[in-house]
C-alpha cells in the first residue's frame, strides 16, 4: 500500500533541486517585496508589498517543509517499503560450433626407394632325361608400369615428375619418381582427377623435401580403369606453389 513512497526516495535528488530552485524564487520575491515596502510612500503600496512579502514567506516555508519531508521519507521509507529484489538478467547461452577434428597425419615418405619383393630367379630347369636346360623368363615386380609413356613436360625442374611418363599405362601401386625441392619448401601432395569432371581429388601429403628420387606411390586400384590426370603440387612456407606438374595416366 505504501509503494507510492518508493518513487519519492528514488528521485529525492531531483526533488531537492526543484524545491531548492522554488525556494530561491520565493526568497527573491521576499527581497523585492521588502524593498518595495521600504520605498513605498503611500499606504496602499506598502500594504500590497506586505501582502506579497507574507505570501512569499509562506511559500518559502512550504518549500522548506517539503524538503524536510523528502529528507524524512528518505530515512523512513527504506525500512517501511524495502526495495524490490533485483531480477537477474538472463544470459543467453550461445551454442558453440563443434570443434573440427583435425585430419590424421599422413605418413612421410623417405628418399630411399621402396624395396619391392623380388622373387629368386631360377636360370634353368633340368629334366629327368638329362636334356638341355630351358631358361625361365625373368620374374617381374608386382603391379608394374606396363608402358613408360613420354617424358613429362614440367614447368619447374624443382617440382617435377620423372616417372611414370605422360600417357603411361599403369596398374596397381604406381611408384612416383621425381623432385620436390623448391625454395622455402613446406610440403608436397599428390592429386588426381577424371578429365571429364575437372575436379582434383586429394591423395596424400608429404612433409620432407626430395631433391631427386622416390616421391611416393599411388594405388591405382582405387579407381576404375580409364584415363586420369595425376599431378604433383609443391607448396612453400607462404602457401604459394609453382605451376603443378601434370601427367596423363592410363589405368588398366
């Protein structure tokens, strides 16, 4: 029921300023009325000035009483009408995006060529009749390059593929020879694409510089037979790279 007293306490500062200005106004009126009464010659003028002085004095006393009332309410109201409890401001909960999972680290090839298992050659077999031995054909490595193709034309000698050549016929795991040793080297990677789609597909990435030798390998069994563009991209520390070396391979 006494909630109307709360605004008086909340705005007490401005009430003091307003009542103070009003009190100054009544004081000025009192001073002017007293001055007029002193200078008045006629009785009517003195009576009028006296009435003004009385009214101004009454107004000033009312203003003073108002200031005392505001002061009293400022002391009493908090004990009678406690301030309303603070309502906490709801904090919006921001849904954070899921942390992306970093891609698994790729194996880094060494500069030493991969040693493929080589079957033990047998020069000849002697039949039980003692006939002249017949030489056997030499054993071949698994998944060979059936056709070496033409030497690739790479724009940069420090980022080149030397084997397999352009239009080479390949099958299975293809060993990639060449160089990846540009200035400010960071990494190199293999990519391939179907010439009909035009979109490059990432194969693998390597962190070690290779001046000349084995760059890595590509398992061509992961794609259907056909013609594919295969390229080597060598990237420097600034994220830039020279024009990639591209060869056309015929997967059997």
